[in-house]
C-alpha cells in the first residue's frame, strides 16, 4: 500500500450502487475511489481541491489527492514498485513521452474532446507514440512575463522596456542608482535551477524565433552551437554582475523559489516567470496588492530579427522583433491505471465546465488550454490579460524547452544553470559540453510550437 502523506482524507460517499451509476461504471465494491498525484501546493492546490469536491459530490467517487514537490521522483519510485497512482498531473512532456514509450501511460482516446484544443496543445497531447492521446493539459501557464511595481517605476522615472537592449539599459540604470534590478531564486529541491532554464528558453526564442527553438528542443541544434551559447551569454550579461541580483548570485542559488521575493523599492525591481510563481493573489495587506497599481507585467521583449537571427546589440532596438512568440507550460493529466473511476475523473477534469470552475477560483492563477473557456471566466484583470495572450492567436505559443526534453536532459539543464551562475567562465569549457553529452530522446521532442486560430470556436 502506497502512503498518502499530505493527501487530504477522502470524504464519506454515497452507497456503492449509487456511485457506480453516477460514474457510469459497474466496478466491484471497494473500487469506487481514485488517487491522483499532483505537484501543486498553496492556493494552486486549494483551487484544485475545490474542483475535486464538486466531482466527488456529483459522482460519488472518492478522490485521494497526493501533493508532492518531487512528483517525477516519487512517481518513478511507485512505478518501480508496481504501485503507481491511477492518475497524475505531469508538467514534463519529456517524462510523458518516456512513460508512453514504456507502456506505463494508458491511452485516453475517447475520453477527451480533442477538438477543444488547438496548437501546440493538440500535438503535445499525442507525445510519445503519436497515434494516441496520452495526456491532456488541464492547467496552463505563460512563462514569458516580467513583473514590476508600476508605482516604483513612476517614482523612479523608469519606462517599461519593449526590446532587449532597452531591458539591458533599464537593468544597468537600476544598478547605477544603487538598486538590485532582478529578483531571482533558484533553490527548489530536487529541481533547483529550473527558473534559469526558462530564462535561457525565453532569450533563445525571442532572439532566433520558433524554428531555431524547435531545433534546439529536438536535439538538432547542439548545446555548443552559436544560438544556444549566445542565449546563455545574454542571460549572464543581464544577471551576472555583482549587484544585478538581489542579495547576489549566492543568495539566488540558496533562496527558495516560493520564498516570495517580489518587485518593490526595498528589494528588487523585476521578476521573470508565471503569475503563480509570484504569488501576488495570495498576499495579504494592508494594503493588499492591486494589479496595475502595486504589480503589473510586460511580455518578455524580443531581441533580434527572424531573418538574420542576429542577437540584440546596440543597434537592434530599431529592428523588427525576431518573434512575438511566448513560452508556455502546462500540467498534463495522464492515466497509469485504467479504472472506471480514473476515467470518470479524467472526463471531468478535461471538461469545459470543470476548466471554467478551476480558473475562476481565487488564487488559482492558472489558465486553461481548452479553447471553449472564454477570457471572461477569469476572476480579475491580471488573469484576463494573461489569458488574452494565451488564447488570442496573435502570438505563437512554444512549450517550455526544459519540460519538453527527456527527464535526464531536463535534470542536467537544471544543474547546468547552477554551475553557470557559480562559475560563469566555465560556460564553454564545461557547462555546455557536459550538456552535449546527455542524449536527447526523440520521443520527447514533438512539435512544441503552434499558433491558435485567431477566431476561436464559440463557447458552447
């Protein structure tokens, strides 16, 4: 029996006969429950549990939620013991490809209305074998965001940058005035370093565009190639100086990702990442943070031109940006034990009704890949504005590079970030050559970029 430490206790349910009828299954007594492993905590977990309570009330099925910050590691251990959860929420396409290739993940064909998902989600759902749906995105995020405090910017006379050179100029100006431009925390056992991988991905995507980005993710573009090397160097140029990061590089290496370092006049001015990473919606006052007044964001600025692939330089500000693409991520629901309750849970979690409920929960700070969920379903101006970026079709969406790579390469990428910040001079002698030695798994590198239709189907 696998332990369920940290999971909430399943609530009492209706009689087995009623439950079987509610879920459309005729399973034997004692089988009317399902376990799902997730990597969420805090307000993310609270939002998900609200959705689960509705499912339990409607179906009579009892759900054990197992939250863990080391999901892949615990799931691998459970699989090795032959006792995996029925369902898991997986953030890594690379891991999904591996599990599908090994026959661990069960096909979801017929459980999900795939017409509700456009590119790149529709392709990522078939990661692994290509012929079957193995996982469905149930919670999406936008990574290509930079957060700041508008009040501090106005007081200091800083303008929101639209290009990479302007971002460099802003960062240096803050340093010259005695401030630390960047909030950065990299400690997140057992995946410390992952926020840095998002930085490298955003820089490469913004500089060279989706085509080069796809080649890098699929292993066609070596780690030691010019574009990849340059992305690392550009990040080092931005955060590598002694005062660029709040508390210094050493503090960034030790600081927990969820520690709550946010843009303000008293610490750092800029933070990169998703809304949920910032935690603005769960902070308390007085005064409570208010979007547009105490926090705001701008999309990650593009750096060069798609035609030339030239990185940003002193003359690049006047060029057309290389790409309006944005980096996205998602947690994908997958099934490891094919049972009637597991099927019922997956049908529910991927339904438009459940997706609308989920994103509307205060503090969820997550988004839906279901194109039937309208922007109006989101609870406030911050989430509505991000949802517009995600769903308008005006920008190409590219799935996060690290999470599209094989698990081994993903872990090596995390570690390389830590080594680079510790020893920047080792980039070309050690960091990138070592990454080149880790095999790329072609099963884990589907087409990661795509553009949604500009006129999504009307909500049903």
